[in-house]
C-alpha cells in the first residue's frame, strides 16, 4: 500500500520533471537506487543513520548517484528525501511514480497470480482481454501461488478480479453453512 506522503513526493517529482521520457528515466534511476539500497547494507545503513548529519548523508548519496550518472533531478530528489528523513519511503514513492507514469502513457500494470505457471498463449490471451476491457496497453507480471489450487487472480492497481478455485470453494462452503 502506498502512503499519502509517498504519493505526494511522487507527484512533486512529476512537477519537477515534466517531460515523459525524463520521467520514465527518473523511475528507472530511482528503481536502480532502491535495488542498490536493498543489496548494499552498508550504504543503506549510512544513508538512514540519524547519527550522520543530513549534509554528510546527502554527500554520500550524491557521490553514488554521480558515479551512476543519474540525472540532476533524481540526485536532487534523493537529497530532499534524505534531508526530510523520508528515504525509507523510496519503495512506495517508486511504485506511486510508476503508477503516474503509466497513467500518462496510457498503460496499466496487471499482476496475474496463478497456482501453476501459465502457458505463453494463456498469458497473451489474458493480456489481450484486459487491454480490450481497459482500453489501455497492459504490462503483465505472472506470480505463482500454489495455495490458489487453480484459476487466477488479476490485480490492476487497487482492483482485484478473483477467479481462483480457492475463493470459489470458500464461497461454496459459506453458502452451505448458511443453508443456501
């Protein structure tokens, strides 16, 4: 779930970076930085360390982002997050920013959750159906969850379409318990 603060920061960045291509680059750069924080524990601890002054943490961040040739807007934005103590919101900010970029580009992201791997043809069919219903390009990501037993669940933003066997069996059990 994306917090209100994360959405505000994402929206603020879209105000700084108005061109769509640069905005998409910003999402990519922030995603890369987020992954770096997830893999480099020493960097993460240093940037989140309240014992270091914000200027020191911002300097460290600037050194890393300059070495990675990040845009000046992303470097400034990360500096702002460090200064305000909001770097912990980065995963949510990236997600909110990706939502904004997708909306501007007429795209939607769908997570398809299945009990077993889907054949490529089935994934393409689900994607085609979603695109016709939504009227947008759909980017799909398939995730396996063996507890579903069968069927699938599709998540698009806050919307959930649950066509799983597990849910159908739960509904059947509930109706039997109610005597329907």
